[in-house]
C-alpha cells in the first residue's frame, strides 16, 4: 500500500490508494513488530501485577490488534489522499473526510480484532475468548483507535508530502534539461526557421522608408532573440512578460504582412502576475500564422486569457483553415514540446486542447492549474 500520485487540492472523485505488494509487506512487518513490542510491554506489566496469565496471551492480544489495524490501513490512507489541505480553507471537507474514515476504521477494527482472537483461541485449544463488558471495552478500544488513527494519518501525510517534494525535485531536474533544448528552439524550432531571414529582409525594406520604425523593429527583434537565449531561473514567467514578448514578435510579423494580419488581445484584468510557460503564446501565434501564410485575405488572430473554475486558461484562435484533414495541419514539434513542458511544470492537471474556435478556424487552449496547483518552477522560486 502506497500513496498514489499527488492529487489536486479538492479531488473531483474519490481516490483509493494503489495496492502494491512490497510496501504492503513492509508495513505488515512493521505492524507485526509493533504488536510484539506492545505484547512484551503488556506481559511485563502483568508480571509486575503478579498475574498468572500465560505469556502467550498478551502477545496474541496485541498482535491481533496491530494486524487488524494493518488490514484497515486503506481507510486512513484514502482519507489522506482525498481530504483537502486545511491551509487552503478546506476545513469542513477535511474534518468530514477524516471523521467518516475514523468512524469506519473504529467500527471495523474492534469486531475484526475480537473475531480473530476468538478464532485463534479455538484453533489453539485455549477455550473461549471473552472480551469483557461491551459497555466498557468498546469505548476503551475506540479511545485507542483515536490515537492509532491520528498516528497513521499523520504518518501517511508526512510520507505523501515527502513523496511530492521528491517528485517536484525530479520534475524540476527534468524540466531544466528540457528547458535548455526548448530555449535553443526559440531560434530554430520554436521560431520559424525562416523567421530571422524574413525579419531582416523586412528591416532592410523599412529602413529606407521609416528609420525610426526600423530602429524599433530592430530593438524588438533583438529582445525576442535575447529572450530565447537567456537562461531564466525557471521555464515560467509572468503573463505580463509573456504578453510583452509576444507583442514584440507580433510587431515583426505585422511589419512583414501588413494588413494581411490582424491580432487582437482579450486578457481579463488582474492576470498580469499569473505564471505561464515562457513563449507559450508566441509559439501558438507562430503556428497560426505559419499554417495560414498562403492565405490571400487578412488573417485574424485572437489571443485571450482568463480564469475558469480555478484554472488559468490561455487560448489563441484564428479564422484560417483550422485543423481539417484538407489543411494538412498536424500538431507538429511546437505543440508536442509545449505538452511536455506543461506535463513537467504542472503535472497531469495541465492540458492542451485543440479544436475549432469561435472565429471558425483553429483554436488551441492551455489550461493551467492555479493557485494551489502552482507549477513546479514557481514553487521552486
């Protein structure tokens, strides 16, 4: 039995822990050791009181109690996996999940323990096992179960936190390697291979007509290329930075295509500090233009961002040919790279969706969890 992969703060459905043989056997050995230690302590206490009860009895009592708790381990573990963190305001659900799990744990533990003792007494020829008056024994066992449940839930919570930190560290290490190649693709793969050539040709034409504009475009080109080459602390940055970078890129495209390209922004207010993958919007705009560059009429591209159900939604859509079979548009290297970066930075909760947008052409949408599902790079900072 081991914790599953890190869940979202409030799971949409109940998660049961994965059952794995090796952790289950390790826990069995641990609970057996605890039962033997408690049995030894009980036997010593009985000896100190002058009891003539055979030594085997306290060992069997404590072992059956410990092993019965081992059988019911999925209950506190499942509660840990499904209860939200109280730090994020989920106290009611936290208490409800753990309260329900404890009641079920305690209700099953005593009958399982008593039943196993009665069975073993018969098999060993010890006669009938008497648990004592239920009015006293059940409250006593439930008090012990409160302590046992709290220890188990706390231990599983600590183990889960440690595993999440290990997984974050692994993702960050993988992401650092992925980022090196992704930044190189800002000049080769992420940017169209002919982008630099076309931009320089455009600058050559503009400089004889408007020197001031040529200087601005040259500055935009330098900053676009520098952003791809510089090693940032994380592969993520603020949405305001991503917009500024993409606007410089769009300025170079507008200088080349003129009225054949129309770009509009629809960013909801208050998202400037939201964390997004570097070059995500620029890559999507580049794809939209590249797959419609033979279009004779104007190409409209809309860039949007908003919060939807606790997630940050980025989208880029156009009124071009879309993702039809006739367009021969495939996902390509760009979106595949973006999917890998999202998986490493955010885990399974981030996703890329492609389809038909409101403009009638292609639409690509990124859904990024926030704020409790903050990306690994942001957490590391």
